[in-house]
């Protein structure tokens, strides 16, 4: 895929979730771009995965 075939987007993500993800990215040499492209591809092609995404609840710690 050529660079010109990419769509620039922006999303707001829970800060604690993002911080934890960044640590994993360094540890496993992964990126948000790879995750988002693969997740979208799986979402579009795999009905079971789509249902998993729809039913997944994110647990976050309450902030005082």
C-alpha cells in the first residue's frame, strides 16, 4: 500500500489505556497503525470477531 493510499485520522483514547499500550508497543515492536489496520480488517472479514468487538466492555479504573 502506497503512502498516498493512507487516510489520516484522529481518535481520543483513554489515557491510562494508551499509556499501557505504548509500553506494549515498545516491548513487542508493534504500532497503533498496525493494530488499527489489522483490527479494521478483522472487523470487516470475521463475523465472530465483529461480535467480540461489539460485546467487549473496557474496564477502567475510577479516577478520584
